[in-house]
C-alpha cells in the first residue's frame, strides 16, 4: 500500500480536475469537515496518516467496526463499512457506503458540510447506511430507499471540485497552528544552513559558476528556473499517470524537493554575494545571507505579509535552480580555445572561474 503526503495528493487532484471538461453551472461553496488535527499535533504524523488513508491507484476499505477521520483515494475505489467521522473524497474512484456504515459526524450542519465528494466516480449508498452531510459528484449517485442521508445530493462541476480541494488543503494547514509553522521554519532554516556549508566545502567551484551565471545570464537563469519549476513537475505527473513509466515519474517527482532545496540555498548565497560582494569569504557571506532569509521566514508569522514572504521563497528557489542549470550546461560544453574570443553576451571559461582563482590566491 502506497501512502503519499496530503500535499502531493492535492496537487494530483487539481491536475486531474483541471484536465477534465465540465459544465459551467454554479454550485454552492462547500466547506469540508475539520480534519483530524489533534492526531497530527498529539499523535504525530504517523497517527495522522493512519487515521486519514490516502491512496493512489489502489483500493481502500474501512471495515465494519473500524473508525477513521477522512478517506482520500485517486484512481482506485473506496468501500466504507465502518465509520468515517469526516469526509470521503474520491477522484476517478467509485465510492460505496455499505449497510451499517456511517459517514460524517452527527454535529455537521446540513447544507454546510461535505460527507462525500467524488469526481468521475459513481457513489453508491446501500440500505442501512448513514450519511450525515452533503454528497457531491459529477457521476451517478445511487441512494437506496432505506439509506439515511441527511444532506443534499449536488451535481459537482469542475469549479466546485476545485473549491472542495482548496478547502481541504487550506483547512488542514489552518488547523495545524502557529507552533507547527514555526517548527517548519526552524527545520527548513537549519537544513538550508547545513546544505549551504556542504556546498561550500565540496562544491565551491560550482557555487562560483552558478553566481557567474546568475550575474551574466539573467534571462537564461529565469527561463531554466521556470522550466524546472513548471514543466518538469507537470511532465512527472503525466508520466506517473501511466502504468509502465510510473516509477520514472515518481523518481523525477521525488527529486524535485532536493532540487528546490539546492536552488534555494544557492539563491541565498547569490543574494549574499550581490549584497556583500567579495569583501568576505564564502562561509561568512553565506551565513549573513542565511540570517537575513531566516528573519524573513519568521516575518511570515505576520498574516499581512505572509504572501510577500512566500513569493521571496519561490523566486529565490526558482532563480537558484536556473543558475545551477545554466552553470551545469556551460561546464559540459567544450572549452573555448584561449586565442578565440567569447561569444557576445556569453561567459568565457576564464570569467566563470575567476572567483575560484581569487579565493585560492587570497588563501595563500
């Protein structure tokens, strides 16, 4: 059984929904039940995943007598014979609620809570089943006469599906709280600091080449960064949707996190060089720039400017990835003879490696 983080599931969900045609009729703005945040805060991430099954390409079953918080399934199926206190969400997955099963807490207000949401998957409610909330689907909804459904049955359009996914995503992160956001900032900052010094120790010439590319090839760095940030993830998702090449797509998708971390770290070092120039060594320059970015990260706790902080993170990471891509491309190109002049607007090998020479001379 493959379990994936909620964030990846939401991305896959939006990718599937965006590529599917639908009518443009207007639907109510739904709000999903609150996820099991207490399990996430008190029982840890493992307990949260156990109480919120998330599967892709496989079937999920909640047996009679079993209780979970929410169920998410993509390109599989869901069979509920036990109790789901929150919601069941399926994408291209049939959902069946068996006799004696219960979905949705009894305290959910009818018309303002979603018990079942399905896209391109039929929903079947068997006799004796209880559903406390609304049922959203763009496919067939079959409800037995002896079933107890306290909510409405609503035809789900593409716009409504996107709203459902967005509500699930943001309600989850709203409930996590400030403490976990601070913990995430600390973990990312410490990881970035460690990665930066590893790059300085073992990849100093690569950092110099990336800085040279970022200074002299702004357009190429932006272009390559956007290509890696937009085109590569979409291509990986499309490949993951296939059966034969799914491992390749998953491998590419898994590597994007490390690539983004490297790009973010290189971007921080680049900003440090822009601000401080060559007045300090590599280590001190990176440390000062890292401290500035750490302060900016904690400023995200202020709701008014959190959007600005996120944009700074994204721009730094994308430009850093672009610089690395341009520098790597130039390293693999054949060396230009010393007697020949460099192309207009390009960087000669000498200009790229000048910082390394300066650092070596200074150290002596």
